[in-house]
C-alpha cells in the first residue's frame, strides 16, 4: 500500500468558507493508504510548498494529493515542488475543491461531504499512479506568422532579429493590414503610413523573413516544435520576380472596379497594387474583373509590360513548410453596416463606417484626404458620429466593448474640424472609454479646442429625407429627444474577428470563443498563448485592442517563440498512450482513431513460455501522441492505456466516488 | 450433394500432394445422427472422413486463430498454408480475422462451396417430438422420419437462424470454387425481433434482460465461439483492472453482456454462433442485432455485417446525427 | 421521491473545455447542487462507455459527459468519436432497460461557465425526480 | 408404498414452502430451469427430459458468499454468512440425484469437509421424478443407474397415469412423508411400475459404460486422440458448468472501499487461466492438456480415489457441446481403441 500524503488548502477563506477543511484533513488521516494528512492556509505560497517538500522527505511519501484550486492553476507548481523533494511529479494529483466545490455550493455540510469524497477518490487515483519521465523531442527553429498586419509584422521582426527564420503569411496581396488603411492614429495624430512604412519596408527586405502574401494556411499537422504546415499561394497572374514595379500596366488597364482596400470608397484597375507604399510593391490581376479572363480579348497589360511578366495561366501553389511555432495575428474586421438595421442597413451612401471615413480622410485615399460625401462629393456641413454601433449590444449577440471606437471617433471628429472649421461634429456616445496614455487628454482636446459636441445617448434611427440624413436620438443628460440633420453619418461599428478566423482556428486546432476571437490559455496569466502548445496569439485575433497594446502583445508573443527556440530540444508531456505488448494482438482498431497518426504497427519478438515468438503489435510515437486517450477506448483488451489517466486510475476514482 | 464431397476430397488430395497446405479444416459426422463437427486433417487419409451436406455446422474460422494466428505467427509472415472449407458466412468470419490482422490472407487456401441454407436437426427433432432417425431433403420440402412419427416439413421452418437472415450466400472470393451457387438466397433485412424488444417499456425491457441474464452461467461459450472476439488475452481474464468480477450477480451479468456486445459492435458478422452455442439459449442475436440496426441507421452503412477496412466506430463524419 | 434522496451523479469533464468551463462557473460563483462529482479526463473521447456502465453498477444515479463543441476539440476529433460511441451506447443501454434520461452528453466550451452551471442544475433536477437507479446496480 | 395425485403436487409444494425454499423445474422462455418458486406454486412443469442447470446449483451454487469483512479505522471484523434456509428440490432426475453422491465424496469425505456444502446438504431434500422418456443424449444406464434409480434421492416419484407412486428412500424422506401424510394416500396396486422404470433402456444404452477404462487410461497420457479432440474444443466452460459432477471453484475477495466480501464461484479447467500460477507459469498452456485433464479426472483419477466414475450419464455435455467434445465420445472411442 502506497504511503500517501494529503494536503488540504484553506486558500484563505476561498475554500474554508464553505468546506470544513479541518474536518476533511481529520477524516483523511485514517483513510487506508494515507500516511500523513494536514491542512494549511496557503499551500501555493512558499512556506506551503516547503511544508510539502519537508513532509515528503521526512516520511519518504510515495504519493501526494493536494486538495486546493483547479489543476489548471497550480498542478505544475505542486508537481515541481514534489520533484524538488525527489518524488516523481506524476505521483501528485490535485483535487479541485475550490472552483468545483466551495465556490459552487452554499450548504457547508454538503460541500464538506463532497470535498471529502473527492479527496478520497483522488487518493485512490494516486494509488494507481506510476513514475513517468518526460521525453525529449527535436525542434524546428522556424516560426510561421499568420497575418501581415502590425502585430504579425512586429512578431516577424522581433523573431527575425533574434536570428530565427520567419515565414509571414498574409491573405491580402500586400502586408500592412488594417493599420495601412488608417489616416492618422490617436492620440498623437501622427500619420499611420509614416510610422508603418518603415516597418513594412524592413519586413520586406529582412533576410530572415520569407514573405508569402496572397496566401492562406490550409493544413497544419504535427505538434509543438514539429508542425508541418501547407500554405496555398493564390495566383497573382504576374511573375513578381521579373516585375520591376513600374506600374505601367495599372495605368493602361481599361477596366475599373471597386477597391477592397478602399472599402468601396474608391476604385482601382483590374490589374493594380492596393496603395502606393504597398510592400511588396507588385500588381495583382483580379480574376473576376479582368476583361481577358471574361472574354479572352484585351491583354493591354501584356503589351505595355516592359519585362513581359504577365502570366494569365499562373496556377495556385501549395507550399509545405516544417515549422516549430505558429503565431496567429489574423487581426480584425469591422461589423458590416448591412447588419445594423436601425442605421439604414447600408442603403444610404452617406452612412459609412469608421474604416470608410479613414479612407476618405487618408492622403493616399480616393479623395486625397479631403473629407467629402461619398454620394455627391460635397464637403459635409455637419457630421454625426454614432458610437457602439453593434458593440455592447446583447440582442445582436455582441455584449463586448470594441475598445478602440471611442478614441478613433474622437480623432475623426477632430480631423473633420481641422478641415472644416465651421462644420458641426456631433458624437452620440454611451460612455467614453479613453483609458490609454494621453487618451483622456486627447478627448478633452477634441471637446474644448475643436468644439466637438458630445451627446450622451443612443441613436434610435437614421433615415433619408429630401437629400439629407435625419438622425433621431436622445440626450439622456437633458432628457430630451434630439433630431439632427446631417450630411454624413459615421458608424463606429463593432470590431469582429477577421473573416476566416474561425476556419483558421479549426485548421490549427485552436479553439475560438463564442464571438470567433481565439481562446487564450489563461485570460490573465497566459494572454499570448493559445490552448494548443506551440501556437501563440497576438493582436486583435485574440480580442479587440488598439495599436500600442497590439505591439506590446506581439512583442510578448515573439518573446515566447524566442524562449521556445532558445533550447535545442523540447520536453514533452509524458502523459501519453502506452501499449502493453504482452496483451496487444495487433488488430490496430486504435490506429484510425489517432488524430496525430501516432500509432503504427510493428513486428516485435516476444518471449512466450520457453520460445520467442514474432508478433505484430501497435506502437506509439511518443512525440506525436498528445495524450487524448481516444485510442484506449477502441482497444478491446485494454492493451492500449493512457499514462496519467489510465483505465485503472479512472476506474478507481469512479468506484470511490460511487460509494 | 454427394458429388460435392467427392469434389472436395479430390481437391484436398491434390492440395496435399502439391504440398500446398499443411492442414485442412472441414467437417465430419459427429456423435449424434445429424451433428457435424469440425475435422482437422494433416494429410489426405485423415481427410477421408470429411463430408459436405446440408446439416448445421459450427463456423470454422475461429480455429484459424489458433492454427495460424498465435502458434504459427501466421499473422506476421508467410507460413505454410491452411486449407479451409468455406461457405458465405464462413467467408465473412475469415474476412473479419484478416481485417483484424489476426491471420494473413495468403496463409489461407479458401475452398468455396455453394449454400442455400443449412438445416438445424434440433429444430427438426422438436417439430417431430422425438429424435429424427432419417432426414431427406429435396428442394423446399424436408422429410423427417423418427421411430414413431414422420413428417414433411417446409425447409424454411427448420433453417438455421443465421440462414434466415443470410448476408452472403455466395463466397465473395476463394482460391478454389467447387461449384457456383445455383440461386442467390434473396433475404431481406429483418430487425423485427429487435424492434419487438424496443417496443416494450423500459421496465419491461429491463425485466426481460434481467430474466435472460439471470440464466447466464458465465461459461464464455459465446465469446469462445465468436470470431470477432479474437483478442490475445480477453479483458474478462485480466484481473488488473478488473472490469468484470468473478461473482455471477445480476449487475455483473449486465456488465459482461454490455462489454461483449460493445466490443463486437460494428464488427459482428451476424453469424449467430453465440446464440447457437449458448447452453441456456439467451437471445444474444438481439444484442448484436440492436447495435447492427443502429449502426446501419445512424451512420448509413448499408450492411454492417460485411467487415469494412475501418470499423464504423473507428471513423466519423462531420454530419453524424446529433440528437440523442 | 422522498425529499432527502440525494442523487449521486458522475460527470466526466474534458480537461480543455468543460473542466475549464466548470472552473469558470466556479470563479463566477455560480451555484449548482453538490450532487455532481466531476472526473477530469483529457478528452471526451477518453470516456469509455464501459466506465458509464461501471458507474451505474457501482451506484451512480446519473452520468453526464461534457466535451468540447464539435470542431473545437483540442485533439481535433476526440469529441466526434465520443459522439459516435455514445450515440450507440445510449441506445444500447436503453435497449437493456436503463432509463435514457440517466445519461446525458453536453458540449460545453471553456467560456460557457453559465451553461455548465445550468446543465448541472437541470440534470441534478431530472435525476432527483427519477429517483435512485436500481437497474444493473450492485447488491450491497 | 404411498401415492401422490398429480393434482396434489402444488398443495404439497405449498405446504413444504412454509419452512423451506422450493425449487422446481420451470419453463423460462422455452428453457427448462430448476428455479426457486416464490409464490406461484403450480408454476412447475413436467414436460422436460432434464433441467438445464442440475440440482448441484442448490447445494453448491455458482456464486456463494463465504464471509464479509469490515475494516473501520484499522480494526478488522469478520461476519460469517447468514445461516442457510431449508431447501426442497422437486422434479430432480435420478442422474442428478446420483451426481450429488459424487459431490458428497468430494466435499464431505476425508479429514476436512466443506462446512457450507455440509449445512446446505443437511438442510436440503431431493424429491426425484423417474424419467418417463429419456432422450438420445441420456446414458445413465452406462453408469449402473437407470431412469428409475433411487441413489441420492430422499423421495422418488414414479409417474403413472394421473398419480405418482412414492418411494421414500432415506429417513429424511420418510419423515417428510409422515409430516405431510394428509396429502399422500396409500397405494394399493404394486403392478411393477417401479420395476419397469428401473429396467428402462436409454437409446445410447450401455455402450458408453466405461467398465475397466480407468486401468487402461493410466498409460494413455500422450495418446494422439487427446490432441485430435482438443483441436476442435473452443475452450469455453460450457461442459464444466452444466455438468452436475464438476466441482472446481475459485475463491476471490471483492473489495468495496474499506469493506468487502469473500466469494466462491465455479471455475472451469477449460479456461485459459485456470492453471495459471504466480510468475506466469501455466502447466497446461494449450487446450490439449486441459481436455486430457478433464476426461482423465472423470474417468481415471476420481475412480482411483473414490472407486466411482465421476459421471452419471445425464447427457448435458453431449447436448450442449457445440463441437462434440464430450465424455460419451471419449468413452466410446477409448473402448474401441484400447
């Protein structure tokens, strides 16, 4: 019978308020197999850990049960403490009597009874535990960054500077992401492309960074340190190596079409580059728009091209890369205004969203920076800005705050007032969230210096009446209804995950939350890591945030990658599957179950009685196996088992819970 | 049918002469009048007692596990080949072993024979009321003569249970085919027996199975006759972890029959041997039938009895049904 | 059913989604009856239907299996296999005469602490109404 | 000599049930099983040749609790099983009754006796019904018994048209008749009903009688015949568990947390791990040794120890073995060969 030590944690009042901790440790004292049982105020504190270590050494304990908070919190802490005291860390199990007992039950007697039963069942589990030793796995020191916006580029530059190769995949033909579309940035009003182009240029020419624009990740297999990723490079129909970027083709191309980059505010040619400072500064032919693709005629671009680099029959290419770590920086999109019924559902040309206003206000935009009405191109005399369009709105299923709209709407109003001094800028808001450095001062400047009118209240409806837009809202401070006629209405629509983020999540096997933002490993303590080891998160892919926060998070993610690459090999979790070769008959019912293809048949020599016999058995690639255990259910004779959550352990736990 | 036996003996002599096989497995007369028992011949003259006729025979595939699988490492490398007499249902069991990597197909010489339903002498005796001394079969009518009475019985009535819902009457692929099947056994899928139990209320169902399982004496004949049960060491013989206790209590019986039915779910070839060998006649076919019916219904498998490369529980579809 | 019947319910919670969801329910101090005992498993695909039968045999009155939403599984396909296994196992247990309301499978993600608490309350309520499970249960 | 009207049987069983549990052959889903009658005392049937489970089930049940233990904080207390109740087995066949004598040899003779079996035997009574119509599997006559034999029974009922002729064999039987005298009548006609049951022949007749087989079997240890029949044996426990004379059992502890019970259950020499020893050594690794052991024990070792063959010719193993590996086949073959 194993000598097991049980430690019940008070966790201050968190546990002891509804679980009688003393009674629990008292009752466990004479439970068969338990050699030592005690309770302590804060087990996760240093003195708490010392108590555990000392008890292990003094009594030569063979197993430890810590009844405290969730294993997701301190399992590694207590296992490290045990390891320091010479006990194999996988002989330590955690009973969750805080999040799953004291905090969720009010009746003290029930909660204590349940806690005691849970601890007893964990003691049974520890009795069946074994010594497990981590595996060493080789590591590919190359990172894949998905998304070429400011966060993706920051990660790429940081990791490249640290000397490791980077592959930057961007679905648009050029990098820069949403930031490249902005006019100025708050709170300093310095021009977005001025601070961005040095970064994009550096990324463009950095020797360690391989740029794969106009590409998407379509498949990712393997595990942390050894991913195999397939990237599909969509055809650009122009041979970018030969092209010298003279852009004659773009000039001469007869076909004009809506530019996605301009968000419908401007036009572009069928063959074009999105904006002048684009990196790589190479054109792309839009298959849908180009006349040659539709009718087979035209080919003007081929005629004018001095280096003959137009390739109409260019195919998409699938490139396979061995990757060590993946950083998801897929950025954000704005909630399409068509979804906002009360603001005209995109029917009115002069009701635009924040990004469209950025394009109008941007010097490299369609209006060269002059704020005009998209419908008739006149200078608007009065603009109404509507905050929280689609955000903080439970009916529409987006109760969260998009965080950046308060600041960029104040900036929009300020830019408008700088151009049209006598113009009226009115902002309907609920609460102004200006928490960053210099943010509040920026909003005050908009109110006091630029006389932007802030009306606290929500807008009920926006409709068109003889050529002008009517905005019906309420001013909750004065309690009156408000009716404003405006030439232009700008909606600060909600920030939503970029299109295709959910699909990317399923390809990379990284969970996304109900809104489609990627799930971080821990909201407070692991914001840049995803639940899947080796996959990191940066920027708005994880939640709406502004540029300073994005850059700091991206630098954090890069640091994580660099620390991962600083070691020559990785240490894998030993809680993986294990085959008992004496029992395995080699039927391989387990093989199709394994998502990581970690199970392969093998012919082994096994001694049976007095003769050796050749047998086919299943074998596990310990590096590939992630320990899900689905194969052990397919195994009829129980030959396939999962260390750490073995059949014996789960059965013992189950039996003692049912007593 | 007589010439079938001569044809078979010819083939066997030829196989032994050419040293193609080290062993041939067929049938010979048993202790009682119409019982046919497995026969093993390591040379031609041991095979002389083998016969082929229309009476019920146990499935031979199970013996391949011992003859080829464990001892001869036949699962792993080419070894001396074993000849086996095969009807459609035998072929399904052999395919079960091949798909489960218990034996290698090239270690087998399959001699396919036609079959249009076997007669169960026990059913004939029951209808006759005494032990039949003589049973003669022509086409659809069977004449059974006992010491006192004799009766003409419609062949359908005394067919073996598995023949009534025969999945494969022709041997799909064989090394030697003695004779082509005359006509196919057109048999439609019939889960009426399973549906009957499903119609009962939950209490009635539990009562029904409790009564059946209380009779079970845990002799494991069902496991030992089943080719889908081909583990090297059965989980019921493993004491650590003890999935099944030795005590024969009602809850243990439910555990035993649940685990066995679950282990062959989607892998059972509906050969009915388990039901046939059960000394207390528990309708085990219903248990496997229920799984087979659900698999065909839920995962649109057209015939779950024919072993697939990957068993139904070894794969999934994104649009599997969701409701419970 | 007499008031003081306290059902004994076993919940297999998958470590990445439902167990974290349970923790989320804990951190937001949601309440559910103390009749539920949670066993942590790496994935819902780890739960062997034999464990569920073993639970009934050893005295559980209800079993609940909580896993990630299809498509979100940390191991990519664990919950799909779990779904197939329990689609068959539930029907088979009902066929054997065990009340189908005593086994429930739910997809609960790491962020759905609210749903976790609600499902626990509902399930504990259903099982309390059903009373103790005497079928396929071990004699004392 | 007494007489018992068929119509009075249910009355007799009801009366006996006042202080004893009544076991009688009942039809369950087409299978005749010797099972306990709880309240319906005319649930018994007579159209059966033999019950699937023998009367061994009552005195040496498949599953028996030997003791219980409780281990509350390190002091162990042991509870013996509850005392057994009186039991009356009605509708037993003469071959099963004879089998009980063989079990008595094993469990009661010699220096040590099996207390559980002894108590059950003392508190049990066998009311046998002579066989009217033995079937093709019976060969009790080969073991100098007969469809009308009385060995092992307390009372034997000989069926005649609407009544049974009652023969009390043991004083327990006599006491039982005296205690329920009002149900029995005294029989006038003695027209040799008993004799013709005793002289009735079974279809197999005597050609399965072993005679001096045990001497010959002594040096048949590696006769190729064992390999031949063992090759078709599936290794299930069917024949051993339906056999009324097989008595091997396994004792195991079933723990439930800190308490538990020790149980005794039947075990079969045909199982793979029956002879498995510590250290994974198995003296009988393949089916050949096990099959040989089963028949050598019945026809050789038992005879040498108790001077009786361990078979009563009930025919269950002949009927139930799916592949025809049974004692009738062995005896007939060995008699020819040796």
